[in-house]
C-alpha cells in the first residue's frame, strides 16, 4: 500500500487512561491512528505484572487531512488537537517514523524526559540505521533519545556507541 503524502501526522490530547480506546475508535472511523506502546512492569503488594502502556501518556497520533478533523474531535475521550496556535500543528513525519522503527526493532524502550541540549546523532548501522536522536551516556550504557518536539516528550532506547555518528551541521 503506497502512503498518501498529502496527509500529515497530528497529535490529539486524550483523557487520562483513554489512549487505547481512542486509538481503536479512530481506526474504526477510518483514520490512520498510531499509539506507541512499551512494556511496563507494575508492582502490587501481592504480584508483579508487565503491561503495555502508552509511550506518550495522554496522546494518540493520527495521520489525516486536517479538514476532516471534526469527527476526531467528536470521538469520546478526545480532548483536542495539539497546536502552537489556532490551528493544529503537524508533527514531522521523520519523528513518527523513527518511533515506529524503534518499536519494530523490538528493542527495550521507555518514556524519557524531553531534552533540549545534547549531542545530536544518527544511527549509522543496524536495525535503526538512519534514525536520529540525542546520545546520552548513563553509567556504562549509551542511550539514544528520540523526541516529538511538538509534545515536548521523548523516548529512549539503548544503543551501541559505535553504531552512531554525529550529525554534521553545514
């Protein structure tokens, strides 16, 4: 199936713990919705369980012609489109594609605080080749942080330092 390049990615803010229901409803309405999930370990006094939790709590991504947004806004659980002004603000496609590739790679991922400073890098080899992010070192491990700037949210994945290279600015 060839991707329609006239559609853009947007984020919708949703009610607390409504991400999965909203994503499923939007899919049933014919929208291309994307809810990135990660394995989260939860502990109770009597047991430990691994659940699938949203990487970006409170948000669902969808690709659409923004003139078709009214049915989205009428969807139960949807609060609003994320915007930096009066109109919804599109998300850069490489940001969404980087998160999709991260999840498809099957690597352990998790939410991470949004970072403004740090070394911008690009993965040079392996399953994440071409993915760009910020390189961090924590103890002896290296991590790549991918951000969705509009939401000021990030995710993190462990990487081999030898697999990344700095992005050279012209």
